[in-house]
């Protein structure tokens, strides 16, 4: 049996980094290694650390890069240095063999520390258009791991390996649509459209979709509005019998299983999950995402017939109606899109990443 390794995984800050990191950690633990996850003090990270009690977590200071020439830049650099020193201490204490960053500026300090300590280091990027932080971090990496092959062009000079992006373990075992609808209190006799705006930028999308849902009472809409926008969106939906609004969904497997179709942002984590389970979707990229990376993500899927894309500025009731009635309620069209979605999936992504970083 290969030697058991101690592996640091930096994955905090957002669900798009956190859950793939957890999936890799679960795979590594199943292979006999010791993964330690570095997360932030944000709520999403704290909730996950409680839910996955079988994994080992350490918290480090979350870092978000301010705009260039911002007055906050000196503070950012100071936090970056402090986090680097903290990570270096953790890596030494646990006698780590490998450091893996799952993306974002939270990954930069531990990857840099691992490199300075002479360890093998890796960064994973799940987007078609990589972020600036990952492009910077790549210079200290043994290899760059990619969710989508289209990202390779943005890492010139790096050893790029397309691994896919892992999905969390609970998505591997979905209930039936009937069980999921009963569990979530959704009607059995209407098609269900899941609306999810992801971790940012959901406010405008929520408002537009509530209006579209009210205009089409023959279809039921299950809207995950986000905690901060729940009260406003719930008030907008008042009186509509075909809309259920929740602030946070603790059971995404059931939400996906209950849905006949999905309307969502185009974050890499969302697309990874939708491709894994094979759901037809209307993608509305967050217009203010860094480098417009969500549009780049969406194009990868729409070019393969796996999704429909609509920019937020062009989203209307008619666009939503056509997606629902000409794709979701057309059995042949929906199945074709679902099959195309599944072809984009990499079910073995967690295993591929685990083998890559442990075998060197």
C-alpha cells in the first residue's frame, strides 16, 4: 500500500471552493491519507465544518483582494502576510507532504508557504476563465488542475491537467422526484422549476423570476432566494400559489431531484453539479463577475447544447416562458439537453485530483 500522506487543502471562502475541496478530502481519506482543510471564519465554512464532522478543519483569515490602488491595499497585504505565516505554521506542525489550493486568494498563502517549504503544490481552477489569483498562484505550483479544458490557455508555461471539478458526496445518491417533492412540500401534479442564484448576485435574478412565475401559474417555482434576500422575495411572491421561496436550502440533493428544470447563475460549482446530475437549465450569468467568467462558463455548456444562456439585461417573462414550455415541457428537447449536460460531467474528478496530488 502506498505511503499515507498529510495533505493540506485550502478551500474556504465560498461554496464553489469549499465543497469541491471537501469532496477531494473525502476521497483522500478513503484512500488512507490525512487531509486537513483550511477554511475561513465565514458562515458557509462554519456550517460545513459542523456537517462534515469526520474531517479535520483549521480556520485562517479570509482574504479578499481590494481594487487596484485602493486605500485598503496596505491592509490586504498585511492580512496576506499574516495568513501566510499562519499557514506556514500549520503546514510545519502537521508535517504536510502536499498543499492543494481550491482557488481564490485564500489559496495563495498556503500554496506559497508549501512551495517555500519545498513541498509539492497544486491549485485547482474550475472556471473557463481563471481568476487573477489563480493565475498568480500557478507560478508556485507543481501543476495546475483544471475543471474545464478551456482554461489551459490562460496558464502559459504551467503544467496543466484537466481533472474536472468534484461534486459533494451527497449528490451521488438522489431521492426520486416523488420522494423529493414530498420531502420539500412541493406539488406532485405540476412541473417544478428550481431557481437558484448562487452565493452572490441573486437579487435582480430573484425579482425577474418571481415576475415570470406569476405570469405562468401552470408551473411551480421553487426559489432559493438567499438568506439576505428572503424577506423581500417572499413578499414579492405573496399571493402566488405556484411559488415557494426559501432563504437557504440545506438539502440540495432533494431540490435537484424535485426539479424538472433549473434556472441559475453560471458559477462553476453550480454547473459541475448540474452536469453531474444531468439537469436542463437556463443560465443567467452574474453580470458583475470578475472577468465576466460566468459568461465564459455558460458558453462552454451552451455550445455543446447542454444549456440555454440569457444575459440578465435580456431576461424577460417571454424568455423564461419559452425555456419552460419549449424545452422543459417538451420531453424530447429536455432529454436531449439533459444528455448533453451529462456528457460535460467528470464523475471521477475527486479521484483524479487525489491520484494526481498523491502520486506526484
